[in-house]
C-alpha cells in the first residue's frame, strides 16, 4: 500500500511538471532532496551510534533487566499477561527508554525483539495478543522527554534554537500516551479476560478467572467461582 501511495505521488509530480512546463525544476528538486537526505543522515550517525552502543552495553550487562525490576509496578499494569522476569520485559523497557530519549531509530530494534518474545507467549500466532497491542500503542505515542533526533535534525539545518521544541514535544507526547493507554484499557475491558501465560508459552488456566456452573457443588446456577 505504501509503495502505491509513493508511486501515485511520483506520477502526479511528473504529470504536473509536464503540464506546467517545469520538468527542469522537478529534476533540480529531486536531486536537491536526495542531497539533503544524505546530509541529514550523516548528521544523525553520531547520535544513533552513541545511543545504540549504550543500549547494547546495557543489554549485555543486564542493566535492562534491573530497570524492568525497578519499574515493575508500571510494567505489570501495562502488561499483566507477561510473566514476571520474562525476557520480553527487558526489551520492552529498553524500547520505552529509547523512545523517552527521542531515539526512535534506536528503539526500533528493541521493539522488534520485544515483539518476537511476546509472540512466543502468544497462543494465537495469527492474531496479536493484548501485550503486543499495548506495546505497539506505547511505541507509537511514547512520552518523549528529550527529542534527541529532532534536535539533531534542527541543528543540521542551522536552527537558531534547536532545543526550544522540548516543552511542546513533552506536552504533546504526554497527551498522546495518555490517550493510547486509555484506549488500550477500554478495548481490553471490552474483550475477554486476559489469560495468564507461563514462561514456557502455554496458558495457565488455573490462574484465570473462569465462570463455572456446578449445581452439585452448592453454587447456584449462574454464580461465578474464581
């Protein structure tokens, strides 16, 4: 679908340039855009390499697991179906940390690893689990304290005050994250109760609240036994 959209834009640009007799301007703009893209990419290399290196060191040193333990209450609230101590929690926390620092590109590898670990816990491999949906929502709307990538881009284009967007970015991402969590809770509340999953990836039905109808046990018909 994305390829179709880009092809549509390119085709419309060519047609408009031919109709208006501005093919030369279109060619110049295309080459100038390519040049700007390369310049911005080189400007971001140092920032990306630095933070990706820190993330890798933290992963190898076990720091990500320790962060997950410190933020256990938040993690358990957002991801109640992920077992305590599961590797997915470390990747989730590293993904969230990178997004908070405004490093979207650095967060992507950790987000992919977190999704892979969550998929191992997913009973239905063809449908995203609740935890996977929550991670996607948070990754899309993450709170950003320091928009590092945007500041680097503004510096590349010689902005007079590259860091002046910090306040507005923080406010916007706070609202976006709150809305994402609220929507996630609302849709999850409308769905069936989440099932507890053990470390092996199988469902632990003994820990799941279930409604049992057993007249012979003394419980009235329609009463829930947890």
